[in-house]
RNA sequence: GGUCCCAUCGUCUAGUGGUUAGGACGUCGGCCUCUCACGCCGGUAACGCGGGUUCGACCCCCGCUGGGAUCACCA
């Protein structure tokens, strides 16, 4: 069977957004699943809107998503010779012609057509004039005026277009630069692309492109149009639906694997399975299970999936992703058992890596800042005795191991007659500054004897001061 | 407006000519418990409407309605 060759062709006019990421992902997954090739192509023929920053932003986003490409990036701006050559081919074979109709005249025509309720299409004024090249002439494709063009879409099925609906679209502007529908086809032909997976919004372009393939005597690729991703109000996804840029999700603490897991499941299914590792996705991805209807982007489900992936990622692997968030907070640490245990206490409690870094503060700081309300409630005279007794118990311990710690607490419970909860909460506040944290024994073990003892002493001091004041 | 596409819980979806229409997120209730989570158990909620075809349609066909896409010398 022929080797599958897919591509992702973003135009660098902004950051990589969710829809683009999903298109890239489906093409990448399909290529990887089929052991084919995935090509990156930058569609920058619009020299006015294309920027170097956008190109970099796209690379950055793909890198984060861990979507790699086998060929490219190819830049259309550097392929003009090829386009010129193909335009000439079309001119020579009579499939294209020069047109000198002015933009103003065309605009007027469009307006009129819209008023009558018809499709605003070029009327073919110059079609048979046999005009030669002049300064303001554009080049149009000579499209068939009757018959049908059918798109055999692997996702949507057959879609039939009446050729009379199509018009002689422009393939080269008056300055000689080629236009989108034309360059896409030339690129896909010359790059050997045989599978085109793209957004739904391209279906109306496809008959034009099919006609071009035929005029160029090239075999058609397999087309598949992915359903759109919409915002919560069922309209096209935009800023007001939340973050659009893919890298914004990286910065919010999402795992790339969680992000792609969500994106793929939005429009693709594998029975009832919701959670997929990257490898599993590559293994199980298929075109047949892609849905036909548009999906609404649901940030809450993405968040839940992120939590699942954080939970399932082994601590030693998670470090790589968590590190930037810890470093941003100024925490220094070395990879190893310490940070891994820290992760183990937090991974079931964190929905994002940012949450995790936020909650991990007490493991890294020298001093603890207390939640005001909690301090008022828990650092009171009745906490003095249990804290003092616990301090004695802990000081006597050589090693801070869970079993020993439990015994230490038990001893305090027996002496004071208090339940564990009554003792643990003041201790938790003393150690973390907060009323919620991982298990009391695990954090004591990780924080370590020196810091634990000093933090308990600090708390005792505060309680004493309060007593003195009152 | 023309053309094209789409239609199962609020959302993502599974599903078959005969099912108690399944799962996940959310939500509600409970259990677990040193706090918060995790986890576990349970509840909530869907086949858009109208015609056909058929012994029987959520499923097949038609229409309607609703939603989306697209109509550039942008991509």
C-alpha cells in the first residue's frame, strides 16, 4: 500500500490556536499510525499579514505539543518559481487566461448578484478574449460551466457540487503572485501529499482544488474534512471563549498529553475510552471513527483530563513539566527522591501543574506564612499542650518514618485524650500555613526533622505570645 | 440570500431495525477520612419536530426546524 503522506499548512498570521492544533494533531496521528510521513508547510504567500513571530509561535506550540515533522518546514514564499512554472502550464494548456476586469467592476457585479439573491460569480468577460500579459491583468482558472465535481470525503462521504456554482477564480494576482487555492494544490502535488485532513471550513474550496488537480493531470489525494470546534455559544471559537493560543494552555499548567487527549476525543472516539496516552493514540487512531458533527470546546473536561494525566504520569517524568512552574516561583531543588515524593503527595490533588506548584510552597520555603483566619482559629491556648507534647515526641525520634510518626501522634493522643484531627490541624497549620494539605505524616517526613521541629516551635511561640497579650 | 455540511443527556460521545439507550465531564447525595483532594457507591439528565417505509423505528427515506460553514487580487 502507498505510504501515507499528510501535512499541516498553517499560515503565520498569529499564534497556533485550538483549531489549528487539532488539525495538526489529526494529520500527525494519522501519519504516525500509518507509519507514513508528516510534512510541515508554512503558507506565507500573504506577505503583508505573515510574520516571523507567528512562525516562531507556531514552532513553539508544535514543540510543546510534541508534534514533530518529517519534512519541512517549507515556506511558500520561497517556492514562487514552482508556482510560476505551474501557472504557465495552465496557461499553455488553455486552462487559464488573463483577465483585465477591474476590481471595482467586479465588486459592483458581486453587489448586484447578492441583491438578486444569486451567487456572486465572475461573469467570464475575459474568458474567451485570449488576452496577453499586461500590467494589471490577473490570471483566472477556466472552470467548467456545467457538469458536477464530486468530493469523495473520507469523513463526510460524497459531496456533489454543481460546476455552474463555481466560477473562474483567480490563480495569480495582478502582481503575479499566486493565490491560495492554486498554491495549495501545486504544493500538495509536488510534495507528494496523498492525504489531506483539514477543517470543515475548507469544503467549499475543495471543488476548485479538485478541478485544478484535474487540469494539472494529477491524481487526487484523499480528502477528509474535520468537523469544527466551536465555542460554548456554538459559534466559531474566539478569544471570548477563553484562551485561544495553544501555548497559553502550557503556561496554565496543562500537560501536552492531556491537551492532545482532549483535542482528539473532541471529534473522535474509540468506544467508551476517554483516557489515552500518546502512544495509545497513535496506535488506535483511525479515520473511520472521526465524527461528522461540530463539537463545543469544553474547558472543564480538558481540566479533568489534565488532572487524570497528572495523576497517571510517573513522578520522575512529571518533573520535566513541573520544573518551570517551580522555578518561576523561585524554588530551587534537584531532581531526585525529594522532588519525586513531593509530587507523589500532590499529584492526586492538582488539576494543573500550576496548582501543584502553588500548593508545594511549604516544601521549599524556609519560613511559613500562615493563613490569617486559620491562625486565629487554631493557634489558641488549647493547642499549646498537644504541640508541646508532639515536639517532645518528635525530638526523640531519630528517623522520620511514617510508622514512627504515627506512634508519636498516638502518644500525644493518649496523653491529651484528643482525637487525631484535633492535633493534626494545628500541626498542619504550623507546617504548611494552611488548613488543607497532603497527609500529615507524609508531609512531616518530607519536610524533614529540622524544619518540622523549628516550625512547631514557631507555632508554640505564637501561641505563647497570644496568651501573654490576653 | 445562494451553495454545502450537521443534528443522542447541559457538554464530549457509544450504540442497534426489537437495548432498562451505555460511558465520560458537570451537577446532586452518600461512603472513606487527620484537612483538602483521590477513590468508591448512588441519583440527575438525551434520541429536535412532522410525515412515510416496516410487524416494529433513535436507527432507513422525505420534509420542516434549528445550528454551522462558505461566497476576496485572505489563507
